[in-house]
């Protein structure tokens, strides 16, 4: 998390909900502080708006090669632009070949 206040809230809420032991909340840009989590994550939250496309390959690198995981990919679009197939083409362009995924949205 880049925002210090958001990071503090994330850590506090995880503790309040009894799941602090299940998360690793990093403060800073994941390109500089995230290397410790590469290949270890079961879930990656991508909060870059309007689109995190340029960071998708980095998000996938965080997933566990053994267990896989979930990438929460947020993309903004108008109602006219939204189409599951278009969104799927948009976000799979940079996925490693053979990657299995489900589009939920």
C-alpha cells in the first residue's frame, strides 16, 4: 500500500477481524518493497485506478507457483464500454501462456 493512512487502516482492520496473522501488508511501492513477497501470495489486491494493466505481470509474480491464487484486478469502464469479453482480452494480454483463470465481475 502506497498510502500510509490506508496501510495503517488495513493493519488495524486485519487485527480487529482476527486475520492479522494471515496477511502481509507492505507499506510502499511494491516494485521496491515487494520482493520479499514474490511467489508467496495467495491473494493480490490491485488498487490502481483507472487500470492496473501495467502492473499485472508484477501481480502474477506475487502468486505462489505451487498453489496459485487470486488477483483482484480493478478496471474502470463506462456501461457502454463494459463487456466481459473485452475485459478478458484486456487483462490476459500479459498473462503467462497456459495460465488458468476465471473472470469474475
